[in-house]
C-alpha cells in the first residue's frame, strides 16, 4: 500500500501596494492601510478608518503597504488622526515617514 502524500502547507499571501502603485503578493502582512481614492495611509487600528469600515464604506478602496516609505513613494499622505506627527511634517513640506 502506498503511503499517503502529505498535504501541501498552505501559505497565506497578502496583496500589498508597491511604490510603483502596482499590487504584489507578499508573505508578510502590510503594516499600514490606506484609501486608494483619497491617497491617505495610516495605522491599521486608526479609529477614523475603523469607523468608516464599520459603516460599510472605505472597504472597496482599501490598500495595504509594507511601510511608510512605500506609501509616500506611491503618492499617499499620512493620516492626520493616527499619524499626527507625520501629517504635521507633510503639511510643513517635509517628507513624512522618515525621522
């Protein structure tokens, strides 16, 4: 009797937006979420984004980024609610997402 073949391990992939504004599959989760229409990025636990998602909005425009540098390179600005310090730097004309 032949031994059963082991089941292939299922690996989860995540769809992230790159600096070139193209989606790619990643083995790692994105660290930031964003709104494609508004070109805003923020923390995944942003209270403002979560409020809109709970109302059923925003989900179809949701994108994810590996990091802030990628979001900025893709033309997104930081959220004024959850990334206040980065947003203030953005408003002052500085590059957000960098110390």
